[in-house]
C-alpha cells in the first residue's frame, strides 16, 4: 500500500495493481477496491482472481486489436506481455486515444 501511495500522484488513472514475481512473470491484476478490502496479511499473488482474469495483450499486437479488446471488456488499461508472459508495460485508454487522435 505504501508503494501505491508513493506513485499515486504520477498515475492518476490507476485502478489495478499488476502482479508479477521477482522475474517479472505476470500473474494477473488486483483491483484497488479488492486490495483495500483484502486481509492485510494476504499476499498480492493470493488476491488475483484466477476465475475472472482480465485479458492482456502481446507486444507487437495491432493497436486496433488492443483498442477492440479494451472496448469489449470496458478496460481503462491492459497489461502488455512478451511471449513468455513477462510484463513489459501497460497500455492505457489515453495511449489508445493519442494514437487515433494525435493532435487533439
């Protein structure tokens, strides 16, 4: 929670915590609501809901496919993974909008 507080000013649209291990292997996401409501002794990995996994995208995936996936699932952000499921970054809806409307 302290790490989230420390970075919250630079990530105003943060709704999920992306959970990885020490080698950056992606496990899934935890909503901030779920994190706040969770037992403080639980590990992040335990809070990932394996039955309701939020989709991710692969590096190099077409931006229109990414936008379609985000629209279909009503996502404000999506994890970008490599071929071995390491987290490389996150695409936000703002990133998509800047791509399609660069001079707005």
